[in-house]
């Protein structure tokens, strides 16, 4: 799934901390702006909250802060597009299910995360709603799967033998063709979305700030 999490919320200071529930430590962290997207700030506290809720997932070997910042920039660009072309609103039940998933991502750290970042139940619901709207928008624009040819499915199979290996043996394509086609389709869709996001970023005013304090 692309919400694979192309995974990407307008984490504005006024929205996240407007409830006045943030701690002194969180208020101090707000002073560290990591990026601005069309004038909207992405802060260190935003990044920490996003990582804690599983909204962004830095890959192994990456600088977690810098990687999360990049994913939040993409999320900001996505939500700006959604504001222009809104998808159908998710149902209350769908939002509650997504809130539950976010809570589970944070696990036992949820209470501490909310205290340190100023998140509250209302903001979590807004984040859940945005997640669902992003997924719905991407499905509308790119479909739930990209069509791939037989050759493309075979090329994916040939290029990713470990994904089709069971007990040390690479299964023949005839046995895993449906899986290979599905994986090739998902990769094709990710490529299309990635290029589209690059185009959005090229048209936006994105300013990066040093990720480490001097």
C-alpha cells in the first residue's frame, strides 16, 4: 500500500499545540524548525511525534531526523493537493479504526509521547483522518494497483529472487506469478507516486534548515 506508507500531515505548530497541553520541554523543542513548506513549519517536535506514531519510518542506516523530515515534507505537499481536490470524507468508524492503529504504533510510549509533543485525542483523530484522506486521494489518482505486463512481472521476478525463495529454493515463476505481478504492480505505483511528489516539490517553496543544532 502506498500509505506504505508514502507515508506523509500538516504538522503546524498552531494545530498541534493549540490545545495548550504541551510541556515546557515541548515548547522549547518548537524553537527548532527543520523545514518550511510554502511557509508552514515542520519542527523537531513534529518529527518526534510522527516517528512515535509510525507516520514516518526511517530506514536502517538513515539519519532518523533527516529522513522523517523529508517524509513530513512529502506529507505536507500531499495534504496541500488534497485541500485543492478533496476526496470523500472517511467515516467515523474508519477514523476510529485508524486512531486505534496509531495508538498501537506508539504502544506504551503513547502517554509520554502526548505529554512531550502536546498531542491530544482530538489531534490524533485529525491525524487519522488525514491518513485516510491521503490513502483515498492516492487511490483515486493512481488506482489501487498499476497494470503490469507479463514481461514486467517476469522482470520483477528475475530481479528479486530472494522474495520468491522458500527453504533456500527459488520457486518457479509459474508457482508465484500472481505474487510477482502484485509486487511488480506495487513497485510501479510507488514509482509513479514518487515522481509525482518530486514534481509537487519542484513547484513548492521548500526551505530546509540544518537538522543538527550548531
